[in-house]
């Protein structure tokens, strides 16, 4: 029996913590790209953030799980937490594809922000990566997506995701949590409760 190809979103990050702007981007990707599923891939050792101490991977994955539990098309993917060494998107994608040899025709959309797009030529194996995915780039409100010059030298597919204006960042959530502030407007009730119960981002 023939397998119907699916459209799969790949949304990677340290998610330290995951917040409502992440959720907004993921929902835009679901709707605008017509995805069958979107995988939240929690980075184990993000090489881009070498030198910064992250919350334990189990905590970061748990917070993603709480944030996405109401959407059945969202999938928590912890493969990079189980693998040693730096988290490389190309390696993770190859591993995922090897698990599903009958799904070789699935369309993979790599969901990234403008900053990630700008730094894409520094990613390990980026040339092979852009050859096998569609880059789905979140456009900041009122701004055009600007691709790095190196990308123009490689065959690639790029689409723009129209995003509502949301200024929240994981850095701001951590700062506010450390100061004892209310992070519920940024992360929602469930994630805020988890941060409080486990005393994340606070030395007190």
C-alpha cells in the first residue's frame, strides 16, 4: 500500500524556557504551511550557546510538553537530549529519516527565525541541510526576510511565515523569574507553575 507523504515541521531550540512566542510561531507554522505535525526538538548541547549554563534538559523538555499538550499535531522530540555531543540539526534530521525509511517523500519544513537564518552558513553541514528541507522563516512584523549571501549560492527553498508582533524571549523570562516576577503572561499558567515548583532560574 502506498504511503501518503506528509508535511512535517522541524522546530529546534534550547527552549530555556519555552514561552508563548515560541507557541505562536509554531501555530503559525501549522496553519500557514499546512503541516501534519510539528516536532519540537529540544537541543541537548546547542553549540551556538557554548559557555552558557542551561537548565537541565529534562526540565526544558517537561516545559515544552506542558506548553504544547493541547495541540495533537505538536510532538515533543527528545532525540538530541539522548545523544552526546553538540546538537547538530543535520544529524538529527538524518536520524529521524532513517527511522522512517518508508516516508522518504515526506516534506520537511525547518522552522527558524530571522536571526537563525542569518547565521545559517555557520551551521555544520548547512549545505546538505538546505538541500533536503524547506526553510520556513518567521518574519518580524513589518520587516522583509533577509537571506545571507551564501544561501544564494546553493539550491534551496524558502518561505516566509507571517508572525504577529511578540517581543518575549527566553532571556527575559529567565530574568523576570530570577527577580521573583510573574512570568505567567510570557509562558502560561502550566509552565509558570513548573518554574516555580522547581525553582528554576532562581538562586533563592
